[in-house]
């Protein structure tokens, strides 16, 4: 039996799983993402070996924070400073002797939602609200890519600050009042001094309006049929965010259709299932006798 392995390497946690070719998950591993590079690679390799459980690995798909260089197979996740210009694809291919492909986590999650989610409609815009804020877009089953394969960065648009700060909030990218700088998990924890899961409902009303401004901009430019929200913040607070987002979009979108907005059907594992989709695409074609 040959297996396909997907790894979702996040800023705070890493998920690794193995699937059969028919899409049945066989084994799954979860561990906190180490910031130290050597330990991070050691745990990643060990988790892949554990979920494969001695079976042949047909291909590995990786979901990780950007930026990445898909051509070179290098990663430089913004939230993991020691992982800069890391040749991750080459390291995995050498270690496990199989093809490997890497996608930015939000692109992988968009693929996961398209292939394994529910009620897909094209174009589908997937937005993750987690350690950072980002998005991926799928049009009739294919990822939208910018010039030279660049990944569009929805989280780094400037939006109105509904928190009422007198001074602009500086983002890690260098700009001020980016969506990510205001409502990402790390931004909320810095602002309120507690994990986002503990925030009261009135805070989520303001977060929802900030998010809605960003989605209004995205909908105006991209005209998606569907916007799907995923990531830890959406899992915890989606029931508070959805009504606010839907109301603002209904009120302020005039020149494009108002998209359907819903939560991901895959919860925390959207990008992990996306990594499986990436692995399937990376694998060589199976022969009829396989």
C-alpha cells in the first residue's frame, strides 16, 4: 500500500497526516511548531515517518505560511524567523525519496475546501483567520496565481481601524493598519493580553467589522461567488463574525453580487486536507495496475 502525506506547518502548531489514494485518512499527528529550525525539522521528519508507519510514500504535500518560492522549493514563513530561505522541498525529497510540492497555507486551504469541503461554488475565496490573515482563490478547481506565480496577500491591505486607536498599528510587513496587524490571532493577543478564544462578544463585533471591510474590498475586486472563513479564530468566533460580515456586505456592495459567506466545513484541518490535495497533484500518475 502506498500513502500520501500532507503536512500543515503553522506558526503555532503542525499537523501531519497520511491518506490512502482513495482519500481515507490513516494516521494523524499534531505537535507545537518549534521556532528553532533544527528541532522543527526533526519533529517534522519524525511525524512523517510515524504517520507513514513503514508504508511507501507516493508524495508529500506541504502547507506553510508565506512567502515561499514554489519554483525553488524554498520557504520563508513570516512567523518563523529561523526558517528563512529553507530548501524544504529538497530536504523532504532527499529524506523520503518521493516527490514533494509546497503551497502557501491559504492556497492549500483553498484547495482543501474546494476538493473536500461542502457546497463549493466558483470562484471560491478562502480566507484564513489564524496566527496571520490570508486568502487563496480557486476558480473552477484551479488556484488563482498572480504574476510570476506570486501569491496575493489579502491580509496586507489597509482597512479602517474599528478599535479607535489614535496611532496607526504597524504591521510586520512594514505598512500600517493592515488587516493582519489588526485582527490576526497574534494581533488580538497583543492588544487584549489574552488568547482570542477568551475575548468577549463585544470585541468580536469590532473584529467582524474590520474583517468585513477587508472582505468588501476583496469582493469588489474579485467578485467571488463564495467566501469561506477558516482558521482558529473562525472556528472559535465564527458565530459572532458571520452576522456582522454579512450585514456590512449587504449594505455596502453595490456593483458586484454579494457573495455567500460561510464557515469552512473542515474546521482546523482545512489546510491539512489541502496539503493532501497538493500531494495528490505532486505524485506521478498511477498505472492501471497500481
